[in-house]
C-alpha cells in the first residue's frame, strides 16, 4: 500500500457504509416513486455499478511494512468488500427476477429482498454496517494519531514545513493543515457523541480524499523532479540473456547467490569488451530469484533494489555521478516514499510548489544520497546494481572511492560491473569470493548459444547427419571466442551464411579460421567488405550516428538518398499509414545493411513512450555494440572514412535536414494524437540542438530549415500549440541568432498563440525538466536581450489583471528557490547579466528587491545592482544613457581590481568604444566575497 492509500481507503469505507445503510434501511423511499420496470432496472443497474466501484476501491492490497493502524484500516476494508459483494449479488438476482416478472409495476425493494433473502440476514448486514461505522471512527482516530504511520509522517512533515516560497504555496500549506485538524476534530468528537459530519459521506470522504490527493501529488512532484528523459535508455538497449544462460549463478556452486543472501559490501563482475557484462547485470537485477535471496539478507526490513547503466556514448546524465545518483534515488524513493522527508527535506517541504521540478545540482543530489546511506530512522535494506563503471565520464579513482564509502553502510550492498581496468582490479579483484571473471565462466553459455542458433537453420540437420566433425566445429567456436559474446554473435552470423550456401564442416572451419579473434580487426574486416559504391554514404551515416546525442529515428536516413540539398525543404508534409511506414522502414533497413554491414542496425522499440500499447512504430538506428562506436572513433578509422568523402560534409546540417524529413513525412496517421505529439517534441528538440551547434560553429543558424519546421508542424495539425512548442525549444537551446532573425522579420510572431510569455520561458527554462526534455539547458542572457529588445515586458502579469505575479518576480523567485534548495546557480555570470538586462528594460523596483538581490548574489555583485536600481529610481526610467559619470565615480572609489576591470569594460561599451558583441562577462564575480 502506498503511503496515502490507507487514508483514501478510510474515505471509501465511510462512503460505502453510509451507502449500504441507506440501501438496506431506506430502500422503500428510494423505490417508492418508481412505476415501471425499465426505470427500476436502470436504478438497480446504477446502484450495482456503484457497489462494484466500492468493491474495487475496497480491495486494495496492503504492504507487509504498513503500521498496525494502517493494517486495521485495510482489514476493515476487506470486511466491507465482502458485504459489498453480497449486496451486488442480491441486486443482480433482483434485477433478473424483475425481468422475469410479467407485472409492469415494480414491487417495493424490501419485500422483494425478503423474498430473496432471509429477514435475519438483512438485519445482520444492517448491524454489520452500523458496526463498521463505529469501527471506522475508532480506526481513523488511531490512523491520524499513529506516529508509525507513513501517511501521518509524510503529511505532518509537509504541513509543518517552514518553507514559504510564495503566498500561493503558503495558502496551500495552511489549507492542508486545516484539513488535517478538521479530520482529527471530527473523529475525536465522534468518540464522545454522534457527529453529523462523520455520518455524511460527502463531507468526511472528501476531506480524506483531499488529504490523500495532497500527499500523492507531493510525492509525485518530488519523483518527477528526479526524472530525466534518458534514465532508462541504456538499460532498454541491453540485450536480454539467451534462454537458460547465466542460471548457474543462482546455484550453490557459485559465490554470487551466497553474497546475495548473506554478505554485504561489494560484488564485482569483471569482463572483457563484448563479454556480456551488461546483459548479465540486466539478468541479475531482474531475475525472479534475486529478491527472494536478498530477502534473507534483509531480515524483515523493507527491501529496495535499484540499477543504473553507465553509457559513455550517451547524454551527460548517462555517464556522470549526478545521473547515477539521480536515477538511483528516483527508484529508491519511488519504491519507498516514506524516505522522502529524510533524504530530501527541503524538496519535501517545497512539494506543494510547482517550481520543485527545477533541476537538481550535483551538490544537492550528492547530499541527498549521503543522507540516504546514513539514515537509520526508517528500517530498510538496499541492493544496487551498477553497470559500466569504465564508462563513467570522470576520474575512475573518485568513483571507486565514492562507492567504497557507500558500501560501508550495513544497510546497503552493491553489485558492480566493469572492464578489467587496473583501477578496478586493485579495488575489487582481491577477493575471489566477491567477484567473477565473466569470460572464464561462459563457455557453456556460448556453446548453448551457438548450438541453438545453428539448430534454427534448415541446413543444420543435414550437416549433422552427414558430417561427424560438426561437434568439433562448435567447440572450435567456443575456444576461439575466449568468452567474448559479441565475437560469437558475429562469427555465428558469418557461419550461418555458409550454412545457407550448403558449406561442409571443413569449409565452415576454414571460414571460421579466417575470422580475426580481435574485435577491432574484425570490425575493420567488416568495414572493408562494404561495396565501393556505398563508401561515401557509409562515412556519412557513421558520422551522423556518432554525432547524435540520442538514437536516430529511421526517417533521418532518408537524406542520404537525395542529391538535392533542398530536398528536405521541398518535400511535402504528409502522414502515412502504418503499413506504408513499415514498408519504408524495410527499404531503409536494407540500405543501411548494405552500407554498414550490420555495424549499425535498426532497433524497433516497444513501449518506449506513454500510450504506445506495446508497439509504437518507433524504429531507431543504433550501433551493434558500444565497441563499434569506440572503433569508429580511433584516429586510423576516422581518417580512412574521411578519405572516402568526395566533398565537404557538415554532419550537423545533415542531421537537421534529416530531422526535418522525420517531422514532415514520418508520422503515422493512425497513432493517437498525444503519442504523435510526444514523438514530434523529441524530434524538434533534436533539431534545435544541432541547429544550435551550427549557429555556434558558423555564426549563422540554419534559418531555412527552422522556418520550414515551423510551417510543417503547423500544417501537419499534429501539435495543438505549434508556436509554443517550437519557440520554447528555440529559447531553451539558446538560438539567439535565429530568434533575432525571426522577430526582425515578423515582430509579433513570438507573442501569439503562446501557453506562456516567451520571456518567462527564457527566464525559468520552462519545460526543461519534463519527461520529454532530452538535453541540458542554461539561462542565456543573449536570448533574454533579444526578447526585451523586441518588446517583451518584464512586468507582464501572469495571473490576470489583479495578480501581483509578473515575469520579473517569477524570475527572482526562480533564483531564490534555487538558492534555498542549496543548489548553486548554474551560472552566476548569466544570472547577473540577465538581472541587469531586466532592470534596464524597465523591470519594476518593488519593496524587498534589495533584500532579494543580496539573497541571490555575492556582495560585490549585489552592490553593483543596487547602484543600478538607484540610478533607475532617480532618473525616471531605464539608464541607457548618461550613466558613464556614475561608473567613472565607482572606478575611483573601489579598490577591487577585478571589479574595476569589469566596470572599465562596461564603461567602454556604454561609450561606444566596444561593440556590444564584445561586451565583457563580469568575471569578477568568481570567488569575490
């Protein structure tokens, strides 16, 4: 049972009891006015539907770690569910009897019940319902006052929070406190004398449901703040273990099972590249025998398991310490929400505030995880599965030290996997009882894999019957593999081509002996086998796949077949049927195989996004294995590929063109609208990311492509607010040059059909932490400057004419909340510059502004902003001109050289000596107290 199920269940019990009492005791009043059988059956059907709903709500399961008071509520709910089922059966029989009756007038319900049910049974259920009413009162009092109840703990922590970010949040907290007090008052009063409110299911049930909803929403907000889009991408890409492989790990002959059930500390899985480490970790973390074995170690405490797969080729969050901790904490807190106030008290205190979804800093997430590892208030045991330590994008020795500290907690154990680098051998390889070398233990697994794959080929039976050397061929494959599953996969693929050609065993052995045992040499052999006519396309697609942050949608590859650079601009906007889509995928897959010989492959993802119903028509281009990507990045291979290009190739431009084709033509008409939007949002984010790279590297954004994307998204009717979607993505990615071009050519385009003011999106990075966000975003002063230069108003009201909330105040609240959450501003420089831009654009000076400035900035920066505010107040408007004298005065009165340097450059800029684009960033803020 989740923390708030008990209180929600209590509300359902109260509602059912009152419903049941009225049904059995006042049925004559309910049915007395009914004259016809049709109407009566309709009413009975409605009542039956209500009872079924009660039965479903009352049938919730309960955790074995619930408190006594929560268990008592659940027990009473089960008793109520039994009576709800009895009433439902009686009503069903009554309805059938009514249909069989020849009389047109319905008999009163009570006589009908008497004919179908004995009088003593009626009295018994009425008495039971009355008893339930008294019991729920007592048990609700116990639940509300139960200090061991997870619900009570979480609600009290939330309601008593000292955080008051704004008036709206404060009002929500006061309302929550009032509801808790009302429930306590009503239930305690009912112990002394009958309470009309408790007897009224609408009143009391709604109060209880309100509490449960407030708690559930608070938990949900904390969890969503931890989520990031690529959290499960790497795990989803890991291949499942072949049938019956690795099962030996759970036998008594191997130390892993003993470690699971008895030991603590660290267990290390070491393996060569391609040996199947990630597949093994996925197998272990999800195996049906893992939790029971861990249960012996947990000794009755709540058991938590969580996993993470480092991926060096992925996003920053997939290869960083922050990504590791954020993903693990999400899994941990989702499984046991009672830990939230202990692990992240500030986030929980702000759980009613929408801005809780703001990004976690590395410091905040590290401190939260540290509190988790050290907490003893809530008994629990945790086992973490962490794969790919060698792919951590940082100092491996720091990661080893961090994990060593984590493993010292008696309530945690860690199963780790990595390549056999010296740093990991020294740290984890000293104890044979706590490690395994995968390549030394997988001979049987490889043999089974080879045998099963050959058995699926139609020529295998003939070959085995004709040639006694067949068994030797399999053993030779096993020996040559040396424990590397990836090599086995490639070798079997090659040998099955020989089976198709009806090769003899001796021919297959010659084929096998020609295959390099080294993966890098094997990849090179495959690359050299590509037909000359495809070489240029091969280089392009490899570069595109390697440069993309996320896996490429299959439609992006369409640009490789077109010689016209404007193909993506001229292509029609058209959706396709699922059948046509699948045909197109098959064609593109064949072209990809011809150019890459299996080193890149198409993967069909299932259930990747919300609402996909198992199959979502999503095909992505992926490397055969991580080692392929590493191979292509070597200097020798990279140089070889580039020699095959006949003309300069801009990979970011090609990707932008491909994403535009994906937007215009790879939309399945039969997909639900919401699902189409999710895919479109991802594609637009990818497009804007690479457009930003082009703008940074060349100084100009791909305006034609972005303009066409605007037109295509709107024309394709697939997005309900196309302006909001595209503009917000452009703002988040900092495409200041394109934004300026867009507003210069159509000044009002950015301020229509918007879900929020563009300036608010720029100042709060709105949407950057949604489940669809795919990149890291930062406040960008250039974007803010472009917006205010084109009419964006810092004082725009956000809540109607009477609201005190403005874009300016929301920005300040955003910065303060970041500071209050013990998170450093992503860029103090950027925040300072934006603050100055806003003040110069006419942001209103309100009471308390100076105090807020000092809460946000270092003293030196705060003083500079104070002087700017003073200048505005005494000049009657924004000080765009004639402020050089004040700056000159400060140059002579301050002794801070870095501060003076910044002011000198600011003065030069204001006097026209420096162009705006060379304006100095206020670097003096760094380490200035």
